[in-house]
């Protein structure tokens, strides 16, 4: 009986360690920006290897916003400061339109100018609301003291 318990413990320990190493390797992959598509003060950024957690996504934006501005000229705010930057998972790359649920870019020639809609994070700024982030679980804002807070209504 003790031998079965030892084997089960060793197997679960091995599986746990393997999973932990895999998650660690996933978190260390550098984000790769594939393309940036602009429409006035809206920017669509196609990426691979984006952080997995919501906090990781927000922290990545905060850490890299100056690089994005210098390299890609995003965000491009309107006169009143409004802008939206949406990060999309590039996934399997550009595809033809399905006529229904793909995001197609007018700055590229069809037919292969669309991606599957898989948004990772939306970064918005407006005069009334300030900077905020929309992720799967809700909306986060940076308060006056610089602390990240989740909206209570979400």
C-alpha cells in the first residue's frame, strides 16, 4: 500500500514540476508585435506571446507605452486626448474574410486582410474617464495615487 502512495506522490510531483516549468517558460517569452493598423485615434496591434494574466497585460502596457509611441506612433490621441489601442492575438495569421466574425483591415488589400477576433486587452483614454484598461474580467483604472483598481460595477 505504501508503495502505491509513493508512486502516486512521485507522479503528481513530476506532473506539477513539469507544469510549473512550462508556465515559467510561457511567461518568459518576449512579446512580438506583428503589425499595427491605424484608424484615426484607434490602433489595432497584432501580437504573439502576450502575457497570460490580466495584471501582466496591464503591466506590459505600462512598461512599453513609450516604446510603442517611439516605434509605432501609438497611441494617436485626438485633440481632446481620446484614444483606443486594442491588442489582438495574431493566432494563425491573416485570413480571408468569413463575411461575419473576422476583423478586416482596410489598409491591406483583400482577400487575406482579416484576423480572428481574439482581443487581449483594450487601452482607452478620454478626458472624462482618464486611462483605463478593459480585459476579460472587467475594467481597471489607475487612481490618483497611482494604484490599479478594478471598477466596482464589473
